[in-house]
C-alpha cells in the first residue's frame, strides 16, 4: 500500500458524553489504549445497539493501529445470559469485528485489562457515573428490520450466500456513531449495492499501475478517522469512485487504505473479474 508523505499524529478525538464536545484521548500518546465496551441488553427484537457498541470499539481499534497504538478492549456485560452474549459475539465475528481481549462485569473491567480504562463506550442511558477513570462516549441506538432471537442479527441472514453481512457493517458506518441508526430494508439494499460496486471497481483498478494515495486525500481520511467520522470517509470514497481525474492506481490505493479503517473487504473481488 502506497501512501504519500503525510505525517500521522497519534491523536484520536471522541465525543465526550458529559461536555458534548470532542476530547482528545489522552492516554493514546502513551502507546496503549484500554477500551471498555459496555454492551446493553437488547431493548426489543430489532435492537442491535450492543452489536454497534462492539463495532465502534473495533473502529477505534483500527484507527489506533494506523497510529501504531496498541488497543486492549474488554467487553463489559451486566448479567446477560451466556447464550445471548454468545449470539452477540457470533454476529460481531461475522461483521469482521475484532474479538475483545477480555470479558468481565462492569466492576471488573479495569482489573481484567490490568490498568485504567481510557475510553468507555456505552449506549445512551447507561449509568457510568461510578467509573474510576476514562472518557465516556455514547453510542447511538441501532435497529435492524431483520433480527433473530435475543434481538441479534439473524444467523441465517448473516450466513446467507445472497446476503452480504458486511453490508450491515457499511450501513452502520454510514451513520454518525453517536446518533441513532435505523437499518431499514432500503438502507441495507443501498449498502449491499455500494459494497458490490466498490469491490468491483477496486478489482478493476488493481489491473492498473499502482500510484501513491494523493496527500490531500490521505490528509482528509486521516483527519476524519481521528474523530471516527466514517460518514466523511464514505463520502470521500463515493466521490473518488466517479472521479476520473484521479489515476486508477491512486484510487486503488486510496480504497485499500480507507478499508483498513472501514473493514469492508473492498479487495475481495481482486482476481475474480470475468473475461
């Protein structure tokens, strides 16, 4: 992957739930980021907020790794049934979400990671006033029209050959993480089509000579990713996909670079194009 000479600072900013403003994650500069993902119980059959909390933790991990930071995430639960948590983690795995380094109750999160938590990711309404350390960032509620038992994404939908589970990931990333996300059939259909189109374009561009990611584009991706602003990253890719003024090799490298953050398997069709 070829990226232009752009300096990438170890800065990550998240929306502080108590001030309403973006705050820099202070311990990121120390090289290690401990994250606690507080998973709420599903509030109904369409509720996938717990899955979204884990997705935001995964996104934070990917952004931090591009800044050469190590991330340790603990999945904190509050009395959910083991089978509910197992369903949640299976769905998370299907969406390409990194598994947590530890699992614990909310009171044992810091001990499970052997150090203070830098970031708490929690749904709106979760009570974290008794936390001992760290920035609290709220994750908006998420609902999906296709669900299974315990409110999790149905396994038959995720495993279906006709259904791309990463379209669910793309659909969630198309909403600001701190706002509600309603994954209607229309939203999911649009995400499926976008994922298919981009993978085909990446496979086509892969046949052209590689070119570096233009510095101006790399700077935009890096600035947006520092705030976990996937909406802006996706908008940039939408524009770039139809920008014939940018060499195909540069578009190829840009999509691969952005996919290290988005996790949409955009290179998945390389070598599979028909004659």
